[in-house]
C-alpha cells in the first residue's frame, strides 16, 4: 500500500462528509481534534461556507492560523470565519466555553496542512502564537477572550481594504470579547493621510516593529511622529528614503521608550552633523543594533564611526 493512501482516504472521506452540510455540522461535536484542520482546508477549497462557520465556532484548538492560507486569506474565507465568530458572540455564549483564543491573520511561509496537522497531534497547542501579549491602556481589566493578530502592510489598495474589513468587524463586536492586535507596521510608498483611517482604529501600543519605505516630507514625518509617540512597546524602527535626516532626532524624541534596533537606509547624503544630532536623542542610548546601508557618508574624517 502506498504511504500516500491514508492521506488520500482522509481527503476523500472529508469531501464525502462535506456533501451533506447538515450532517457535517452535526458531527462536529463528536469529531476528533486531529480531523478539524484537514476538514477546514477542504471546506475552504470547496467553498462550503456554513460548515466552515460551524467549524470556527467548534474549533478545538487555541489558535486558528488563518494567515497560513496565503499572503492574505481569501475574502470569502475571511468573511465566513468572521461571521461564524460574530454569530457565536451574538448567541451570548460565555467566553470560557470558547477554546479558540487567537485568530492569527499574519502571513506565514509554511505549508498550511503540515503546520496544522503536525500541531494537532500535540492537542493543537501553539504556545508561540498564544503568547502575543501586549499592554492595554486599562490594565485593571482582563484582556478580551479572542485576540485577532495581524501585521499591517500599507503597499497596495487591496491590503488596505482587507485591514479596514477586519477593523470594522472587530469594532462591531462586543468590546469585552474581541481584541485587535497589530505587532508589525510597514509602509511602502503609501500616503500617510490614507493610512490614518487604519491607524486611528488600531491599538498602537501593541506595535513592536515599524518599517517605512517612503519619501515623506517634513510635515508628514511630523504627523507620523504623533503615532510613534503612542507605540509604547516599539522595539525596532526602519527608515528608508528619508530626505530630512537633520530633523530626524525631533521625530525620535516623541518615542515613549528607548529603541533596541534602528535601521537607516537609502538616504541621499548622511553628514557627521546628522549623526551627532541623531545620537543625542535619549531614546537611542540603549540601542543594541544600528544598521546604515546605501547611505552616502559626507564630510567625515578618516574614521567616521
């Protein structure tokens, strides 16, 4: 017997079960944990939205790594998952009865079936994803039950609509149930004015890493500094194509905590006075890593650094 036959038999059994949507929904309460991931994948591939919603509500694992479906989950898949969660919330099911703790929308370069099925043999315990702690403005209250984790990458209009869809869904849910957490923020030649529609709706103190690849002018950098000042857990900052380095220290002074990593790249000309002003900033005195690349050093002595 070929070693591939058991997997093929499992796929055929799942496809047969999905033909009767009422039966598959009824069978979820008796289904072993290890069968949920492959059945979930089949439901996505065959566009079985009602079983997909039911599987989300009965998900037996602490993490649902939906971002592993691709760079961004297909809109219809995301819509079915979020509708299933919204229905669960609308039924006033107590959060203690939910096993799902984290809906992870971050893109991951791994095979979805291998990732899920491997973890299913360990009771779906993905502790590296559950431990996505971020501070809350009101620390007197416990964090909401369901945490939705995503990275925000402002590079094209399709991603912007995706983020707005997720944010609007989270805002429609009960505040005590859903917590939206963004850990990484990227800009690729994207206008800040448009990005503010997203930045004004996410909890900025969750962000740990920011990457900027934009030729922003001084007023735009000043406006962005207001957002940086709210990122109280920011650890790494990457700035590329910035043309006003002599004013960069003013923006960095808005940070609430010192940086661990600073990357400056693709700058037109970096002068000694720029670095002098830059490293007088208190928030750079605890740097663990400094990266200067594609930067033209001007008016430096024989030992510039």
